[in-house]
C-alpha cells in the first residue's frame, strides 16, 4: 500500500507539464486525499468564489506508473471515496452554468447572481442537507460521493486545464465515478501521470448550475496497467455496467462520441458486427449527461452486463482490482 498525503502547495490546475509527486506501480493500492473545486477556500455562504479562489478545480498528483507507455491503458479502481469533512459548498456564477448567459451564449438579460449554499454532511447517516437561501425550506438528500475530475497527461506535450474534459479525462463530472467503479484511460506519455480531485458529496446528472456539492475526499484507489491496449475515450466499468464517456461541444457530439465508443467496445468484446452492435445498443443502452457547463460537455453511454452474459471489459481487470489485496 502506498500512502501520499496531499500537499496544498502541490495541488495542480492542469493535466500535463508537472513532475510526479509519487510513483505507483501497477498492482498497487494508493491511499491519499484530495480537495474540492474551491480548494477549501469557500467555507461560508459569504465566501464568494470569485473573491476567495484564485483558481478552480485542483487535483492531487500527478502519479507516475512505471512501465506505462503510449498505447497502453491505465485502470483506476476507486475502492473508497469518503468525505473528509462534515460540510460541502455549492454556488451559482454570473457567467457559468446551463441556464445563464455565457461568453459563447450571448443574451441581453442580466447574468445570474453569484450565490453560495452550504450543505451539512452527515457521514454516519449517509445524507446531506440542503438549506434554501431565500426561505426556511430544508431537504435531506442521500449522499453519493464521487470524483468530478480524473485524468492522465494529454498527448504531444500538451497541458490542459483541469476544468476541461476530453479524451485524456479531466473534468468529466459524471456521477458514475463513485466507489466501486474502475476508470480506464488511454496512456499518452511515459508513466501516464494520472491525477484526480474535485470531490462531490453528490451531483445531479448534467450538473446544471455548474457546481456540485463540493467537499474534500479521502480516496483509496487500486492501480493496474493494460499493456498494448489503447483506450480512445474514458471508460468506466462497474459490477453491472460498461460505460463510455464522450466530451465535446456541441452536446450532440459528446453524445455521438460516447455511443460510438460503446458500440465499438461491445463489438470488440463480443465479436458482433458493427451494425449489429449498433442495433443492440440502440435498443438496450442508456445515456445521461455528465456536465453541460464546462468548456467541453460530457455524455455517457452504458449497457447492462446482464444483457450480454459474460460481458466484461479488458479481460476481467475490474474484478481483479476489486479483489486486489493491499
């Protein structure tokens, strides 16, 4: 087992162009912690992010995986993702979110107010509490911890802001990256240089206002390397589903990418001809947005393993990592 304590001074805001903070060989279990998108700077409803946050969406890492080379696939099985504090924060922004004017969606109406909400997190009960800012209403929601941002260094020496989702991963913001899932990412540089952060106590599909219930997390992740097998777009495997993630603008293209990747993935796993796989996914697949606010939008496409007996990704890596002893 490898332990790495997050160093606030080494939090990164880009994927690529950073030296590794630690080495994590394939077959290892990493225990670490990470921050929310505000780096913990937003603590009260009076802390406007624009005033207290010099940057957004830091990640812990990057971590170097010995033997990882371009053309390989990195597998990250998130065993635990647990809030490390009993509160979380969310907000709206004047020019960020699905239902406000932005720099690419020009409107004559005034931008939305910047407003902050604080949630109580009851870890033993597994709940969070929403409190309205303009009334006495409160609502209790089930906690559903996840990581909004997971990725590797991009190809060609590029550095990408952590808030941007793309083929290397990044700010995917899909609630599917929760405990018990395995994330597959194509390796672009020697060592892969993976990193993650952006802890969410829960998030709705689409992250419509652009901000989840942000909180710091303690994370345990098992790491493996699949040699000589490329992965074109981020993929997720759970005990009962295979999921492909696409990132692009417009949203239709993110949808197309995710569907295309799932269809070709299932065709490769089963031996189905492409149009037969297309037909099967068309009738049995599901789809949902990750985020509809960031520089790229994300969509995921999924198929239940129960539809195709014996269906599993990458020769059983998910099951192997789930059972890996520290």
